[in-house]
């Protein structure tokens, strides 16, 4: 049995009020993004637009959490004025996977599911479909057939970099772009790439105790696994909370797209293990296996992602205890120490975790507590699922 949730179920009126705050911020934020496209990733004070991180920078995986929130807002309200700033971004999104395609990495699923795919579904513009299909092709080009995985970072024609042969747990969330593109075009190759990467992730990343590693390294030119690695958790053997949340949601989505029960069962086991490790505070620490004496910074973004993953599980399986735990987590995120409803602050959720520094020798990460646009997006998605959901675009 899972621990009983410490909070009451989220009242529908409360969810609707919180969603209204998200809608208002989403509209303001997407207009700022359209005026000056950038990464809109994270900020200590919640102003994602003050930093100069460029849209075309190779590390940008986050712009579409802003557009995804605007799509949810449009879906919820029908406010057609939201389509104007979204449309203004078409050319930069097209250019990122054409002119700038070498300056990309595996997170094209995050970027294009929550922009081009979602916008095409809601507005039907063929230009968005074409851009999303191009993004899927670029993502498919990162597949290493010898090892059955999508390489996360680094040029695919370079074997002597630290990123050669590296896959990370986050990539499960990029696979829906490939499954969508396969259905749109009839190209089974794209679905097979997604399927093989998901299978490799189940085999290599998920430990017997239902924890996951952040990264796994393979020999770049051969089907020869090297072993687990880390760039985001406390260390190689720890359990990064957000990585576990990515795995919960990613495997649940893999089941939705394929019907393969192994993915759903993996998601269920991971979700139960995640919830069993939550303490009385409610929101997980940024890593579940911190040594004694390490600050237990919380990660609101991991909680929000896990809620969405559990919601997806519960759409396919009877899991009343998990559903109650997801409601409790979402209720906790709405408390004032996490949820910032101030319209003057672009960010929504305080106390998300990012890595402030990384030691390549020890593989240790030192965390920092910030607002993060991905946490905001998944918080809004979880609320939208409860209030009025038609499509979450994955």
C-alpha cells in the first residue's frame, strides 16, 4: 500500500482558479517570447525573459514550455488572440530544424510536440505539420542503430567527445514526436526508432528497485554498453527525482502510442516507488538518495511532471491510490510557498531544481533552487487535465 496522501483531494473550483492564473500568465509570456525568441528556461526571480539565452543555441530545449502553455490556454478559452504570437514564431521554429539543424540535439520532441504538433492539431496550418515532420526527421537522425538508442547530445559524426554514445532518461519525452510523425506519414521507420529507444531505456536505465539512472553510456559505433552515467542527479548511483518523473510519464506515453503493456507496467511500478519515497513535506527532494548532510532542496518541477505521468497512467489503468497521491501532490504545489500567482512574475512554481555546477571527475551535481518553465508547463497541464482537457499534445 502507498502512504495515505496528507492533503485533501483538489477541489474542482480550486483547480479552475489556479488554471485561470496559468492562462493569464501564459498569454503574457508567449507574447514576450514572440517579441524576442529565446530559451525562456529558468530564473531565480521567475523572469524567464531577462536572460539572453538564444533560441538557436544548441542547448535550448525549453522554449516550447511557454508555447505549450499558450496552446493549453487557447484550448481552454478559445481566445484566438493567442494564435497571433504563436504564429509569429513559425519561422524561427522552421529555421531551427533546417538552416540551424546541426545546432540541435535530442530534445526536438520537447520543442516541437509543444509547438508545431500542438499548433497543427488546434489550428490546422499545414506549415506547422511540415515543420513538425522535419523535426522528427532530424531527431531520427540521432538514432544509433547498433545500440538501439537516440544519442542525447553532441554531433553525430564525432566519436571522441564526452557525449558520443550517450543517452539520457529525459529522451523518453521526445519519442511522441516520432510516433506522431509515423502515423502522419505512414513511415514505420520512425515508430520503430521510438520503440527501440524505449526498449533500450527499460533494459538499461531502470534498476531492480524501480529507481532510474540519469544517463547511460554506450560505445558510439558498436552495440556495446559501457554503463550508467550522470549529469543531473547527485551522482551516478543516486536517484534524480526529475529523471524518475520523466520515466513515469515517458513510459505511460509510450503505452498510449503503442499499446505495449510492458511500458504501462513499468510506468506503474516507477510511480509507486516514487510515491513511496515522498516524505511529509509532499514535494520530493531533488534527489531521493542524498548523503547525510546534503541539503534536501525540493523540486517542484519533478512533482508536477510526476502528477502528469500518474494522470496518464490512470487514463489507462485503475490506480485509485496513485490518483489520490497525484491529487495530493498537485494540491501541495498550489500552496503559497510554491505557487506564485502574482501577475507581475512570469514564473508560476518556486523551488524547482537545476544544476548549478557539475564535477566531471566525481559526476557530482550541486543544485540550485529556481523557477523553471518546464515545471510551470506541467503544473498547468495537470490542472488542464482536471478542468477541461481535450489534447495535451504528446
